[in-house]
């Protein structure tokens, strides 16, 4: 589920006090995904604020490093600014950055966003960064990948293990476990379609939309972590 916090948040997750931004790829992008709207609808947010969704289809961490303007502009002084940062898979498969380099890219992005806050708003509170571990990725798009699917899963496993052990050293305050033990994404077989649950689209890469889809389960995982944020 991710790390536990000391006590449960008791204050209202209201727009007057909280601001949330999502940064990632097509699994969260508003043109292809309902995951972010589902996060906003679930407790503890329960529709009290609109999440600023900066996820984009095919986006890599390198793209995010090179195009930070919208995220930097989304920071709101005087609020708890939460950044859900979930992109590793495109970095590995589309541009061939291995697990260790992807971790470095993530840290570079987080460090730069925190520095941008201090540059624009000296003394302001930093982003409260939440990371997510990666999902398994199917072989449907294998011909388009820079990194072969079986080798890529090795890199994703490295990234996941590193996040679990070192998320705080990476500059994050919490992480969401996408491959929660016993959950539908708790597998690593990337070639046998029979092992892919109905909660994934036929591309074996993107969780399905809808109230009973794969993204609904992932939104619930995120909500579980948000419930454990310290009270403001």
C-alpha cells in the first residue's frame, strides 16, 4: 500500500487548503484516462477540489524535465501542494533509459521542481511528492520499443524495488504501490496474454477505464495513501 503515516488526516481535503497536480503518461492523461477524475471523486478528496492533471500521452521523464512550465505554474502559495508523479515506463521502453538512469531522471525532476518553488516563492513549503511504482507492461507494442519487453521488466523491477526502499532519499514523502500484493497487477509475466486480467486493455499496457476498470483500482490505491497524509 505504501508507507504508513503517523495518524490519519482529520482536516477537510478542501480546495482552500490543498492543491494537487498529477504528472505522468497516458495512464493518467485526461484525453485517454479517467483515473485522475476517479481519484478526485474518492475520499478523502470527495470532489472538494479539481486535480490539475499535467499527465500526457507518450510523455517520458525527460520530456517532463524539459517542459516544466505548467507544473511550476500550478504551485499555489499558502496551500499544501501535492504532486503525484507517476512515469517510469515510457522512460524505459521508449527512450531506453535503464532503471538506474530512470531513478536519476526522477530525482532530477523532483529537485528541479522544488528549486523552482524556492526561486519563485522564497521560503514557501515544498511540493509534497508522492511516487508510484510501475505496472507490468505488455508486449503488444513490442515493435515500437527501444528496450525489449523482457529486458524492460527487469528495469521496471529495479525501479520498483528502489522506490520502495529509497523514496524519501529521492525527494518524495510517500509512494503508492501499484503492484499491491494480491492485487490484479501483482504479476510480472509480460508475454502470456492469458495472465493479463480483464482490468487491462487489449494492449496489455493500459488499465481500463470505468467504475469497475483497472484505473478505478489504481485510483483507490492512491486514495488510500492520501487518507494517510498528516492533518493540516
